[in-house]
C-alpha cells in the first residue's frame, strides 16, 4: 500500500500507469497504429519518454503491432469499401504507418485482385444506372473508381468492358 501523504492528499498517479490505461482504452475502441497512439498520448499531455516506454512494452507483448494493423486495414478496406492499392497506401500513410510496412501490407493485393474488385464495384453501380447514356455511365463510373484510388488504365478498361457487356448496350 502506498504511504499516506501527511497533508491527506492522494499520491501522484504513476505516469506510466496513466499512459498504459490511455493506450488500452484506445485499443478497446478500435485497432490503432503506434503513431496514432503516440499522437493521442501527446494530445493528453503525456511525457514523450513515458509514451515511448509504454508503447515499446505494448509492442513487446503484441498489443501494438503495425504490421498486423496494416494487414488488417488493407484486407478490410479492400474487401469492404473496394479501395485500390493507391488509396490503401494513402490511408496507411495518414495513420502514420512506416513505408516498408505499408508496401508489405498493400503487396497482399494483386493487380488481378484490384481489377476484380473494380469490376465488382462497376457492375454493382451500373445496375442502378439503367437507361442513362453510355457516356454518362462511363463518366460516373470513372469518378467513383477514381475516388476509391483506381488508376485510369484499370478504370477505363473495366468500365469499357462492363458497358460493352451490359444488356442495354448490346446490339440487336
């Protein structure tokens, strides 16, 4: 039991315990990169050295793992939101993940996977565009794919193919 303060005040809390609790609270809400946790600790006034010690320990025990975090984010964003590799890289950079970790994680998505996902997105969106002129459809589809990080070469190839295959654009 900690010694009583003669003035009757509570002893100062251990800054390492406070930082540890903040990190654990952040991790229970959602997975986070080390850089995001460092930023959050700094915002809360945590000493830089204390933050480093606590985060190093969290890495040692496997609670903070940027490689696992990046891999999880790539899988979920690529399959869930259909993001292309370019958009995935940008999101991971924004979250403070190191470049080599980003490249390894994004490397899980092949060009074929990216193309297949682009086609799935285009086919889904195209179903709701029946009756529109093919040029209007192509323009809207290109915008949607661009916002998801797809490059022009993949986007236009997939869009041309999808519009060509659409029943409403078949020649009689």
